[in-house]
């Protein structure tokens, strides 16, 4: 399956099952990677960055359960 290079705010929200407000708060506090701003109103994330972040969070959760 081929990945898209960029994903929209809506796609990130769906992937993480969170609201736009939560996503933007996570970005503002450094808990989620910064997006690329393509225009004044258009934000995009690299798909690989989002996938890597999710994988890292899953690893951290597994480590926490094993302790």
C-alpha cells in the first residue's frame, strides 16, 4: 500500500481519534510534531512523521504495561 506524502489536519484527527482543538493543543505544547504550513490556512503533516509518532507512542505504552 502506497502512503501519501502529506496528510491533512482532518486525516490526522481521524487517525488519532481526537478533535481539532486537542490536536492543535498537542502541537502547541510540543506533544505532537509541528505541521508544515502550505498557505495561511492550510496545514499538512508528512505521513511518515505521523506514522513514526504513532509507533513511538505504541512502544511507550507497551513499555509502561511491562513495568
